[in-house]
């Protein structure tokens, strides 16, 4: 059994991960949190202690770390004895943290695809540009690397795998729909790292249609969806991590991702983009200072973790799957609904962070107990879905199915 966890990052998702690890430290062992800003790690530890979240006595320690420094990360893994590293830092550090895991033999888990800070909207499939190139290294080292173990990507990948294995004989399309029907009361803010958030939308957005990559402009294609709990919602065709792996791994001809945006978000985003303020390329001010516009915007916006106390409403995220079962056409929506207030009361984070962080801990528990300790690189859809979804239900993210107007919770014996 693998024990002792190192969490990379100290934002809102890291707070959820740390709390959930503490609630399950009988299986996960000691918990270490590392970030460039030690005070953020200390604040997470304080919140865990205030809520009495530790299930059993054990280490709960903070560390200062530049995760881009492979040698320093390797040394911290060795010093803490961590056998599982949960990377919920910036997507820019994925390859560095993965390198340290390969060198130490620690298992690696992340929640988002790697990004090069100087490149936006690279040619798909993105996993093939970075992570998948290192499959051989992981397998030779016997290192388990679970990619994209958040909600989307992550849980939605498991929904797709469950649909393929148990609910359909053949699948024609998977439409992943992500709706945040909550409100934080701020004029404008993003629910996770603004830099990563904006980079998803400033270039082409890619979907997998009729067995090939299709490019569109952001906000070019929109559609209204009638969804459980949150009702009718407008969402836009968007490029996203899971499209890139599901399209290659499940052999489904159509895989699309839709994200909900309000008109206010679209207006502000459009102004920022048209002014050049979302550019990742440096510019020089009249005073001779070199700045990156996107980083300036990030610094000016509210920290996503600061939104949690005022967040109200719910999220609805799931897979609308169409195909054939027993010779008949079938359409169903596999989904989860999470509530912002409930997430804040439990772990001090808003619902978006909660849905991203809980699955990473479920993945860590499955690695620790051996079920997902595959000693190679894998995306979530490469792994058995049932144990993951069953564990998620126990950790706070239940799975539901809507079909022909009938909604039910999917229970796993």
C-alpha cells in the first residue's frame, strides 16, 4: 500500500485536496503541502486543524517549493517519503513535477493538461504534445501517472468509460456540458486561475467531429440545454482537455465540450481580448518596464479562492451520450450536481474547486490501495470507472442519470 501524500499547489483546489486527504489519512498517511508561498500552505493547514478534519493522528506539514525546479521537487519527495504526488499547481509545472516523480518512483496525479507558457492553443491532441511522449519513461520506471483526474477532465472521462462499457453497445457522440449556475457577487472573476482560464479561449477551440478535428472561434457556436436542477442554460462549444484524450482512446466519432457563459463574461472577455490584454507575449511600458498583459490582468482580478464565502448556487456537469443499446437508439445524461455553499461549509472552497479536488483524492486512494496503481501512464478513461465513481459518491460527488425524463442516482454496490 502506497502511503504519504505530497500536494503541489496552495490554491482553492489544493485546499479541497488537502481537506479530503486529511479526512482519509488512515489510507493516505502523512500529508505535505508545497507551494512557492509558504503562508498559503500554512493557511490550508490551519483550516484543516480548525475543522478537525484529520481522521487519525498524522503529519500535516507545509513546505516552500518552486515546482519548476525538478531537483528541488525530487529532494522534497525524498525528504517527506511521499509515495503519491497530487499536482494541483499551475498547468505550467506538470512536466517538471512528473520528472521528479519518475526519478523518485512516486505516483503522479494531476487535474489538467500541461501547458507551455509561451504557446496558446497548440495543435491537438494536446496530450500527445507533452504527457503522452513520456509514457515509455513511466512504464520503464514502473511509475503510475494518472492524467486529468479532476472533474472535467476526470469524472466526465469515467462517465464516458462507464457508458461505453455498460450502457451502450455503440456510441455516436459524447457532449460534455459544464454549467456553473452559481453567483459570486463580484463584477468579474474567474473560477480558477485567470491565466489558465483565459488561455483556453483566446485562440481556436477544437472539437472532435465525424472522426476529425474541427476548429471554431470561441463563442462562435452556442446552444441551449435543458438540464437537471439548473434548468435551461446556454453553453458554447469550447476546446477542453478531455476531448483530446477521449477522441483518441474511446473511438467515438463525435466528442465535444460545452461550457456555460453569461453575456457579461463574454462582453468583458471580448473587450480584454480586443485590447490585447489577454496576450501572453511581453510588452514594454512607456517607463521601460517589460510586462505580460495576461499576467497583469491575472494580478488585478480577484483570487478565485477568495470567491468561496460569497458563492451561492449550484453546478451541473455531465456527459450527454447518444448511441445504440440492444438495437435501439439511446440518449442519456450522466451527471453530478454540486452546491457552492455546501462545499464552502465542508472545506472552505467554492463548488468549482470542490468538483476538481475531490476526484484527485479519490484517484490517490485508488492508487494507495492498489486498484489504480497501474505502474504506467493512464488517462482516467483507461481505468475501470466503477471503483472511481463509487468512491466519489462516498466522498461527496454522487453520480446521476437522466433518461427520458427519469432522473435517478446511480448507485454502485
